C-alpha cells in the first residue's frame, strides 16, 4: 500500500472512530482532499509561525521587558480611561440631545438660521451657555480619553491574542469619534465651520478615482450649501450615535467576557 493510500485509509478510520455528523464528515473529507493536493495545512502552519514572529517584534511593556510582576501598580490609574471615555460620551449624548431642542440646521438668512440658533442658546436660553459648554468639553474630553486609552492598550500589550478583534474595534471607534467631532464642528455654521467644511471638500476631491463621488455623498456637492449642513446634521445626530453606541456596547461586552488585560 502506498503512503498516500495509507494516510487516506488512516483518515477514514479516524473519522469512523468519531461520532461525526454528516456535515462534519463532509467538511473533513473536503479539507483532507484539498490538503493532499495543495498542502493547505503546511501553509496554515507557516502563517501561524509568521503571526507569532511578528507578534514578538511588537513593543513590549515594562513588565515584559524587565520581567517584573504583572500587577505593576503604575499602570492601574490608566485602566480607568476606557470607562472615563464612555462616561464623557454619555454626557455628550445627553447634553447634545438637549441642544437638539433649540438647534435648527438651516443656512437661510444672514447670519444663517443655524448660527442664530446657536447664538440664542448661548445668549438668551437659560443655562444655554453652560449646556453648550458641557457638550463641547465632554466631546473634547472623550477624544482625549479615547486617544490615551488606545495608547495605554498599545504600550501594555493589551491588544495581543486573544484581544485582537477588540483592538480593531477600538480603532474603528476612535475613527468614528473623529468623525463625530468633525460633523459637530460644522453645525454652528460660522466662519470656522465654513472653512473646516471647505477643507473637507478639498480633501475629499483629492482622493483618487472616488473623490468626486465622496464629495457629492458627504457634502452634497463641491461647494458648501444647505445640503452640506443637512448631511452633517444627519450624520452627527441620527447616524453616528446609534452606530457608536452599538459598537461601544460590543466593545464593553467583549471586555466583560474576556476580562481586563493586565500588563503583559
């Protein structure tokens, strides 16, 4: 009996010795058929070896580098940054919802209706100045806390196996946080907002191939109009809160299941 026939016979005997379902049997049979022809398992082993070699090249924390005890005290205050950024997000969401009662996303008039609604909140609405300041500062604190949180995760090695997916989810969340900040920055529709919007249009147009399409989608054209403000308002108020809240819930849920990663 040839070596290949012997291996095939051994594989069949192994499958018969296990109580496998028809789906599992079909899957294993197909996998073995492909492996005998394309050496799939060998290449998977090479990829696994490459993954761990790359992982070894990533920066090590102080505890790894100097073989210190895992429970090294000076990291622990930084472990509150994740919950701190979540708290800042909740404050920004509540204050933003209250501001929505008085804000009007319209560019008509000179100055615009949007700008006049902000002026009303700041000057005439009782506690309006405080409300907008809370919203603004909580948003800025959230951006800073998320950024510092990611630095802590990176330098303590908390992004490593089995937390790679949560690290990628964190990168998506900080990107959406930047979009949150940018869309909110345009809503007052003052000079700062106008030129920030113009820079956004120019940046979109600079993207190869898809630039014009992206500018049309996000800004409603190649110049700032009512469509621009309407899109920023919809993204900031109706789209991002639901997406970000869902992703934060998943992010926290994964941490809850896996546990908090102490310094490696």
